[in-house]
């Protein structure tokens, strides 16, 4: 968690929910094409600015026998995916 969550926050995600077994982070952004359409087809193109792109990442923590399991779900930047993948390699025996 200490390596993945700060990277998500740095990428523009915000903490939406923080429970004892799960953390939910969300990012809302505007696709680049919306700006182009709003300029080219002004003033009607301004409607394109209402289009947003939502991304959500859920990090769940559980127990499986004597081990702690961490599951990631959602869409995350490449650097965050690499950090999450490295966690699995660092702690396997």
C-alpha cells in the first residue's frame, strides 16, 4: 500500500473510500478530443466539454489461510501497475 497508493495520488486519483479491507481511488479527467471539438465547433462544441472519463482502482486486502492477499482491480497508470506487480515478486518464496 505504501508504494502503490502514493503513485495513484500523484497520478491525479483521489481517495474515495478507505475501509478496513478495501481502498477505493477514483480519477475523473477530460479526454483531449473534447477540447479540440469545443474550439473547432464553438459555441455548440462546448457541449463536448461535458464528456468526462472516469477511472477507478480498488485495492482489497484479505486473509487466505496464514497469508495476507492483496487484490487490485481497475484501470491504473503503467507505473502503478509495475509497482503492484513488483509487490508480488518481492514477497514470494
